């Protein structure tokens, strides 16, 4: 994640960072998602960001600690915000897919059997799924919200309060 934060501070896309570092875009994506980077990849990234490998690996290992002035680590709050934005993005993608497929099915329905609107049934079924997805992302009901997640994590970690 620290690589992503540094890249965004420079205003670079993943493609640009890949070109500057000589790495593939896929490698950049993997590193930004938290997979371990090889020493050669770290050397390339350290050169691009004008730092040394030791400093870069130290920052990567410190990503669980809170942000301090001048530090580039990601705080828990930032990680939660990133996760929330990804959830919203996933929901919007789901809505777009739903709309596109339903439009295609409507066209097929109108051409094959205009007298019977069977497209309503898949629209209702999948529509319920889209609504549940949206309610989950926007925590409308809160059954499995942040509080539930925290309780489950504390339970698994043996931290009973």
C-alpha cells in the first residue's frame, strides 16, 4: 500500500510507474495489493522514488502503525476509507452490469416473444440481489456492519471485553 500512496503523491498512474521502474503493470498491481516484492523490484521502485531499499522496506513493514508527520504509512482510517471506496465501486459495477444485461434481455424478449414479458423474472431476481448489495455497502441495516466485524475479530483474537 505504501507504494500506491507514494505513486499517488507523485500523481502517476500504475502504467507510468511501471514505465519509470521497468516493472510490469501487473507487478505494480500485486505490490500495491500487499504481496511481497522481490529485491530487484524493490531496487527499481526505490530508484524511482529516490530513496534506498532499506527505507522503502521499512515503510512497507510499518503500514500497520499510525501515520506521523512526514511519514508515508497508511493509517487504519485510510485503509478503511480505501476499502469503503472499493466496496462502492463494486456496487456501481454491479448496477452497470445489471442494467446492461437487463437491456440485452429486454431486446431479446421483444424480438423473440413480444407477447410475454419474461424479462421481468430475471430482472426481479437479480434486482433483489442488487438491492441487497447496495444495502450492504451503504450499511442500511447494519447487521454485518463495522461493529459486528470488530466483535468477530475480537472474538477470534481472544480479546473479550
